[in-house]
C-alpha cells in the first residue's frame, strides 16, 4: 500500500497552493496589462517603466528589485512575488 503521511499531504497541498497562486497571478497580470503592452521592440527604459507600472498597480503581490547590470552597464530589473504576500 502507498500511504502518505500528513507531512507529505501538507507539502503537496502547499506546492499546489503556490502553483495555483502563481497561475492566478500570471493570468491577472496578462489580462490587466496585455491591453497596454504593444507587441514590438521595447527599449530598456520602456521595459523598466512597464515593470515599475506593474509593481505600482500590484504592490501587495509584486516586488520590483535590481538583479544587477548588463555587460554594457545597463541596470536590469525584475518583478517577483514577495516571500510573504500581504
């Protein structure tokens, strides 16, 4: 018999919950921002402005931070889900 312990069930539930949250977040961001995003080449400053806009409109579920600089010295930013969403 293949019996799962309570700890395994809790771990699986946490993983599924996280995946569901990320899927809903992605769906929300795509639906709310797809109409404002033009499908063309975007400069680094336009991309950064877009990420700032996403973070400003969703401060409880996003975190904007620098991930370093490119080989050309351009600042690189990323939007991520905070460890503890409010």
